[in-house]
């Protein structure tokens, strides 16, 4: 049985699909979202840093409750305030935290 020739309408549809369907590779499609996402830990650290702490001991207890030692917490914070994702989302806060870090050096 010979193959049927495509109808005029289906040929136009195939041309349109071929012309206009240049899919973005999956890794490129996911990159912007992946770059903009923050982990739960990063959100928790930002929230903790935004609070005004009357007593340093309470902040240290909150850090321990997060499952981090104070050293690990501040190491993570220091890496976060130089992270472009965090800077883009919290520009004013990261500027203030970097200034505070540099004044302590």
C-alpha cells in the first residue's frame, strides 16, 4: 500500500511547528530558577540576621536551635553576603552586612 501524501493543511502545520518550535534545552530552561532559589537554611539565616537582638546569648541560642555552631553560622553568613543570588534579593541588607563585616576586620 503506497504512503499517502500529506494534505496541504497538515504540511503547513508541520512547517509551522518546525519553524516555531525550537525548544530550550532543559538545563538552560532550569538555570535561572536554580540560580534564584535559596535553601531553607539561607532563608532562616536571613530572617535571623534581620532581627534586632537585645541580648547576644539569645541570638546564639537561636543559631544553636538551627543545628549550627556559631562558627558554622557566621561562615555561612559570610559566604551568603558575597553570593550574587542573595545580593540580588537583599541588596540593602547585604550591603549593610558587608560593611559591618569590613568594619570588624
